[in-house]
């Protein structure tokens, strides 16, 4: 029989256990598709005695994760997580040892992906990361291979299942953010410290990877403008619905002659747009190619089965000898794209103000918009609450974002405002 692809696995958490289960359950099918067996020969994790629901007795146990690179394996799979620390050390030593590397670690790739791609290219070994973006959805492969003949103009989507679960739950049940977040934590959809998810950082990591693959640019996580959903309230969801929209955390990347625009932000998505119908913890990515048109990738963005499926798919490619440059082209061909100036972008916006319920407040807001050159398309004021404040929601006509920012700056410190305004972009 053809020599097996020998794999060492770092990390035996949810996804690591899933990889073992996938390889066991589909062993015969995977062998036929890969052209040879894929066998785990060594594993490493923090606690050797923990019951993970899978049998690891047949694998060599390695206490020091970084030492996996020296074991008798062809490929190292990293499922430890973290931008630096043991995961990065393992990646560096693995590639330096001339072994293939498969990872689901979006944070590490967002911060160190270019360095690792250069190391893999120099060593002539594979670096694969399908599982790092959108779990089981084959979006990296779809962009890198299926859409390879196209110039991608824009890639955008729902990249964080925790945020999408919270927003769609708020939408369906009319509940407020804090209450639904607590439920998401109880169900295991959100971490005890959910900041990376709800503040948009996790989605920004994924967006920077997608941008590099889609546009042939060097990873530039530092150029992603990031905000999350923690300031979205039930009233915003209701106002959006009344206007024909749904609220989603959307990552958007777009290439232009002015540079590369990358942003993760809560958006109002038109109710007839495919992303408006993505609910729960599902992820979805839209790519727009100049010949293929709009492509929609949708499915489970996390979890042991979907993410493990993506990891094993990468291993099958490696077993076949089918792999190319990590970012779809050699590192030397990746462009150094400057960050596009955000203020010059034109679009419509949703602005929500919590205001004192008194005469002249609407006139003050309208004057600030007028003086900044922003035209108001619609305005809704709700009745005052028991604390004497009222909610004012505005949708603007298309305007440069710098003008909208200037209008909000004019209102900064106003005694008419009872809190910070919320600005959400409207997805065109």
C-alpha cells in the first residue's frame, strides 16, 4: 500500500477531538480520496489524563508541544490557538524542519501569516488554513482555486457565529443585548470573556485572511477598522426592521485604485439580501468576481465537526500533493496595498440618538446634519421613556463618511444628547 501521510496533532480540544473522529469515521473514504491513508502518529495537549471522548492510546504522547516538529510526522496540525506563544513557536519550528503545517488559528495568521508563508515557500512545504476562516465552509479553497480566474472586487460576509446568534436572537425575540449574550454564554456560543467576538476582533482576523487570498495582497490586519455589537439595543433591531433591514455584524473588504478598504462593523442589511437570512451561529461569505459574478458561501462557521472537516480536507490535499502558495500566489507577487481612506467612501447610514425629551432637540440634530452636508432620508422619534429620554433614529442619504463623522462631531458634548450616538452603515 502507498505510504501513509503521518500527522502529529497539537491540541485535543473540541476541534482536535473532531479531527480524530472524522479520520476514524470516514477512514476508508478519506483513503480513497487522498490516494493513501492519513494516520495520526503523535498528539500533544496540556492534560494527558483528561477524557476527551476519543481513544488516543495508540498515538505517541508529546508533553512539549513545540517538540512535535521533531517527531516522525510529515505534517503538523496546530489547534492550540493564540496569536503568539506555543502556537507560533510550533509553526516556526515545523516549517524550519521542512514539514507541512495545517492550522485553524486565524489570530496567528492575521498577525504572522506573511512570515509563515515566506517560511513555507522557502522550505517548499505546504501551509494550509482552510479551517481558520468560517469553519467548515470551503471559502479559502473557493477563492484560491474555484475563483482563481477572476479579479475579485469585493468580499464581505458574516464571519462570527457568536455575534450572529446574538443579533438574530434579539431580532426574533425582541430582547436586549446583555440578556441574549448571557444566554449565548450559557449555551456555549460565547466565551466567559466574549470581547474578541462581540468587539469584532475575531471577525477582523478572518477578514484580513480573506482579503489577502481574494486580492493578492499582503496580510494587513492593522488596517482593518473594527467595531462590534455591544452597543446595539433592541430598539435598533426594531427600527431596522421597520425600515426594511436586519442588523448583522459584517466584515467588508474592497480593492480600489485608492488602496484596500477593510472594515468589520454592524450593518443594516436589506431584507432581500442573502445575508439578511443568515441566522443563528451560521457564517456566510459573498465574493464578487468580474466574470463569475456573485458567489455565496454559507454554512456552519464553527464547531467540532465543521472545523475538523476543513482540517482533514487540507490533509487530503497534502496527501495528494495538491497545494500551492498559501495566499494563492507567491509571496513576492503579493501587493503591498495601502489602506484606502475611509472618509472618502460614500454610503448611507443609520444613526441612533438617545436625547432629552425637550423642544429644539430635533432642530439641533438636523442643523448639525445640514452644516456637515448630510441629507436626511428618514427620521423617527419614539415616545419618551420613564427616564425622560427619547430615541431618535435617522437614515441618511448617500454621503461621504467624513461628512457623517463631521455631523456627529458637531453634536459632541451637546446637552441634548443623553449618550453616545450609534452609527451603523447600510450595506449596499
